[in-house]
């Protein structure tokens, strides 16, 4: 019984204990944590939500979002803290909060949140910027602390600590600047940028850096002593070791003669030298990181009393060889070797390009010149080993192709090439190709001028292409032909055709019209051309460029033109863009442009479909008439010839009658002693809507109706159909445009040619 009671008590304890430590799912009891951002000058306020599931909390902090988080509080039961532990204004800190249950078990851990201190929420530049000055020979690396609220950082650099240029922007806390040079000092400032790219009001403090490397000012007095050579140099603050090299051949390092530490005196006396050699010295120095650099090279020799004389007969070739300048001189008594110096200026500075082998007896040298200059200046000096008197300066050059060649790529019909003038050039040959690796053909020849630069215009028709790349090689002829230059790319471009060419106004009263088009990029002005069509049967698509006549130019994308002399009222225009150099682009033709008559009288004046030449009341003309008819045709211009007969016939033939038809009706022309009769109707359609009906019309010279009538009907665009009849009671100028009189010897026939402008 005792055992049962004890078991019951134990079960109660176990059950009771289980009930006290039962927890709800942690994910259901998560909470958020926030941190202040610039609200306090020297602290960060961290806040979170307290729930019934947690009894205590511990706040943890890290200097980076994914760094190691360390607790900054004991277990607390509050829902906020103010963090003042080594807080730096503007620097970001990251916080997490760990919740604990009522028996002290760690439960939910929040995600990190960013906070930072600041003066009134100010946005700050980075602080505590570090730079790896004097460590590397190739780049400078900057690093800094994260700034609260910053999403990226803008780096500015200066070489005078005054004028700063922005060189990059990065989202990281470091930047490596590789675009730096040994021997220069650089100054940097950094600006913080927020998520929208807005910079902080101020930049950081300035930091200064330089690559590992400096001018040690290695120096020695040539020929100062008969038994030794003394060298001195300046220490470099970042160097920890110096190795002095000696050689008897210029351009070769030779051997290490001594090693110096940072604490040593920067001086060396070389006694292991002989009077017959010339010596070259340089220093290789390094820092603790193993970065190395080399000083300038100096030369020296032992004192001697018999220096060689000045070389004579010194010459330098000028344009003989395409790659080298050939140098020659006379041997100098006592000289064991010779040294050639070269410069791009007659006064220096001079570069030693070679030293002949000792006792070789060589008195010539072919110098393969670099490409940075056409003309070079040379001197030669004899040694024994002391240098003798330097020769006169001689100018020479290789027969190289031109340098600094440029080829234009612009609107027009040509590519303009320019290059530096070549000394002694007789001419230049320019070859071109449509591809860089293609076959090059002759574009032309250019000749020297007094200018420092030569230019050449290559005019080339690119056909229907809007743009064509062209590649050029230029060679020069002096006493020989140089190699061609490397290909240089140019291009010919045409402005595209004007688009949306349209008629804005069609003013019948002033006999003018306004056309407009969309502007073209690169157009300085526009040229307007016009061609005319004889009648509706003419095909605008058959017009050629030669048919068009220039009628004006416009600065803007619109132009007002006068109509041509009536009765022709059918035109085609084209517009070309013109660049600043006067070259035209691709043309755009308009559709058929029409002038609409405003009334019957204007319509009658514009009718060129029916034209009659008549001879009236000719004495002794004859009693018998003759006639004929022209059957209905779709369109066209036709001539009718009538022969006369009769007992009193004087003329063997009669002047032609001409009519232009448009429609299916026939026109009958009758010839009588009284004149010419027309029987209609004649329909006019297409260009205008209208018709002219002749009823036994006898037209007299001067536009008078002698018999019959002429009725004109015209459909006005807004007034509807207009109609009027002319008969013997109405005479006047209106008929002069319809019935043109003349004589056999001088008929008045209008001439209509397609494309007469």
C-alpha cells in the first residue's frame, strides 16, 4: 500500500512538472526588434515587444550583419535598452534579441536589425578610413567602417589635395585603386550614399597614400677619383632593405656588391674597379611585405687624363630605311668603345640607346626608332673608359608611315583623313577598303604642305546605304616607300530620308502651298525640289532625279512654295536633309500634290483637258467642210489633223486641233469654213470631279462663243455641284483658257513636259 501511495505522489509530481514546463510553438510567439537610426548622438535605442511567453531577454550586438553577435546585457525583463557601449556616431551596429521562458530556457532569436547614432538623424560620411600606403607597387587599398543608413560609398581622388574628382562608387567597405603611379601622392575622400543615391552632406576626412617606390636620388661624381667610385642616395621611409647592383654593360643589372639595412648610412665606396671599364649602378629596395622597386641607373669611371676627341664624320640617315636610322662616324684615336644617345629634341633630354662592345672597332649603328616621333636627334661619344667630347647633334628619321592618323565619321559624301606631316615626304599614298582585313585599293595621293598636318578628302559614293565603314592605310614616299600604316576606320553617313512629308496648306487665292516633314537628327537645313506632271495620265513613279528642279531651302521642317504657272496643277516634291558641310542626305518624294479650285471660274482656268485651236471666218476658205471624231479613250493627249477639199481650196492641210481627254466619251471635231466645232460632252474625273459639255460649239478667236454653248459643272469640296453655261450671249476671258486661238503659221499650243520643274 505504501508503494502505491508513493507511486501516486510520483505521478503527480511528474504530471505537475510537465504541466509547468509545457511551451507553445516558438514560431507562433515571434517578436520584432527595432533599433534607432540617428535619433541620438551617442547611443542606439533598441526596442522589442514583450509577450506572455517570455520572461526575460538578452540583447546581442555585432559590427556587421553576418558577423559574430555578443551579448551586451544580462537577462532583463524590459522591452527596450539604450546602448551606449563604445558607440561611434554614424557607424552601423546590428542587434538581435534572445527570448527566454520562465524556467530560463533560450527560445526565439530575432533577425538582425541595424541601428546607429547620429546628431538629429544626420547622414554621415565614413570614419576611420585606412589606406595601404607604401605597401604595394601596383595599387592603393582603402577601407572604412560601415555608416548607418548608407547603401554605397562614393570615392573621390586628388593629386593636389584641392581638386577632387569622383572615380568610383561601391557598395563595399573597401576600394582598390589600380590607376595610380609610383612616385605620386594621392588624396582620397569618401561620401556615403543612401538607397536612392543621395550623398551625405559632407565628405570624410582626407587620407593620403602612395605606392611603394620613390626617387632615391642615387648619385655619383663621374671621374672624381683615380682609385675608387663613391655613391650616395637618400633613404625611403617605407624601405627596409637596399641592394646595390653594379654592371659594366648598360641595361643589365649585373651583380649585388652590397646590401644595406634601414639603419645603415646610405653611402658606398667601390674600390673593386679598374681604369679600363665604365660602370653602371642601381639600387633595388624593398619593404617588409616583399614589395620591390628599382632606382635610376647612374654611371661612373675612374679618373683619366686622356679622354677621346670629338668624333668626326657623324651622319644620320633621313628616310632611307622604313624602320631604322643608320648612324655612321669616323673612328676616334684612343676610344675603346662608343655610346649613342637619342632625343626627340635637339637640346635633350638624352637617352642612351646603345654602347658598342669594348675594343670592337664598330663605327656604325642602325637605330630601330620608336613610334612616338618622326624626327630624332643623335650624338656619339667615344670612351676609354672616360667619355670624350660629344659629337655634333645630327637629325635623322626612318621612312615610317604617318602617325596620329584620323578618319572622319560624319554626314556627307566623303571621309576626311588627317595625319602629322612627315619630314622629307614627297607624297603620301592613301589606300582604302570596306573591311579592315580586305583588299585595299588606291583612294588617292596627297602632297606635303607648310602645315604641321596633312589632310586628304576621299569622296566615295555609298549608293543606297545610309552608312558605310571604310578603312584606310597611309604610306609615305621620301627617298623610298614606307610601310603602310595600321588601318584607321572612318565612315560616310547619309542623313535618313525625311519622314511624314505632308501638305499643311493649299492656298488657291495666293497660288501657294506649304509642305512640312518631321525633323532629321543632324540636319542643318533642307533642300526642296519639284517636278510637274503634264496630266493625270503621267506616272509620278517614273520621275527621275533629273526631272526635279530645286525650288527652295528651309531651315525649319516646313516650307511655303508658289505654284507653277497654271493650267498645270499637278506636282511632286522631294525633300533632302543637308548637313553643316552642305552634303545632302537621302531624299523623300511626296505623293501627288493637288491644288483644288475654289469656284467654277477657277476650275475652268485650271482645265487643261480641252484645248482647241481654231481659225475663224477665213475668206475663200471653201464651201465644203470636213470632220472627224476621236473615240472615247481612258486618258491621253491627241492631235487631229483635217485636210480640206473643194473648188476654192487654198490650203492643202489645216492646222491640227488638239484635245486632252479623260473619260469614255468621244469628242467630235468638225471643220467648216466658219471654224471648228466641238460636240461633247467631255468628262473630267480623277484630279477633279467635273465635266464640260459642248453643244455645236463654234469658238472664235479671242475666246468668244459664236454658236452653240459650253456648260461647265464642278463639284466643289464644300459648296457641292456648281454649274454655269456659256453661249453667244456670254463672251469673255473665261473661254480663253479653254479655247486658244491661233493661226496656221503661229499656233498657240501650250507645251506640257513631264518633269519640267
